C-alpha cells in the first residue's frame, strides 16, 4: 500500500465511522461490558490469509493516560518471517508457547477514536518472540489485517495506519532496541522480563492531520 493509498484509507475509515456515529472503540469492545485489563477480541483479530493480528487493550482508570481510551497491540505471526531467523528472546515456554507471534507496535487511541501515539514495548508485555528491529522493519510491508472477522472499517484502518507510518514505526523499533540494549547491560536476561520494571521502550505522539498534509493524495 502506497502512502497516498494508506492516507486515503485512514481518512475514509475514520470519516465513515463518524458518519455512522460509531467510533472505533464501539466497534471493538463487547457491547454492554465494562471489562478492563482485558484484550478484545478474546482470541485476537486474526487475518485468515496473512496471519497478522491485532487486539485492543483497555487499562483500568488511573492506570492509563487521561486522554487514552485504549490501545491496539499489532502482531506478525512468525510464519510471516523469512525462514531461519532466530529471535533475540523467547517466551518462558519457549517453542511450546501458545502464540507464535512477534509484536510489531502499539497504537494508542483517544476517547474520540482517533490515534494519539505509537509505542514499542518490552518482550514480556505481550509474551512475544522478540526479533531485532531490522527484521521487523523488513517485514513491515507484510502487516495486513483487512480480512479478520472483526469490523471491516477497524481492520482497514489498522492496516492503513501501519502503511502510512512505516518510517516512524521503523524509527521506534530501532529506539526500542537501543533502550533494550541499555537494559541488557543492567539486568542481563531479565531485561526482557517483568523484573526489569520497564514496559514501554519507545513512543511517539501522533498528529494525524499534520502527517496527512505531508502526503500527496493526487
């Protein structure tokens, strides 16, 4: 997807959600349920063709930024990566882990359903198979969740946001690895685990209007 096509899709999906008066979060969360510290859907939104996936996570009030409603965690499946690539760090279960996924990036959403920031997390946050930034950057174009069973506007919005912000995501992944190296020097193998005490390794605010203004939509 080109930057112009991605920008057009982001505009289209957000506009249609607004016209239907159903913002993003109402399309993701179970109706009438007020759970927190959960992810939706329970077994992730999985693209049947690509195996890319997402879930939406809502922290309890007081445990998130005041203007954040929730955030997406976006993943590639390990089968989408080239053969022979070795992870830097694995889940405690190793190859017996339930989900063979690698975390691509997090996308924070405000109370109007508009993206507010990108963020990169430590390995333990999503129990991922962690791969180096350059591996993830090489595979960024493969992220596509247009064909999950969830709301089609949400699916297309998420896919397009990754395509639109590919350069920024690449920078964040490199910053993630730099911060992770500092933690490894301090904590050793625990740098990737909860013992490090560090969940978010890099973040970037989103100004969607400013970003779209840089794209030639013609």
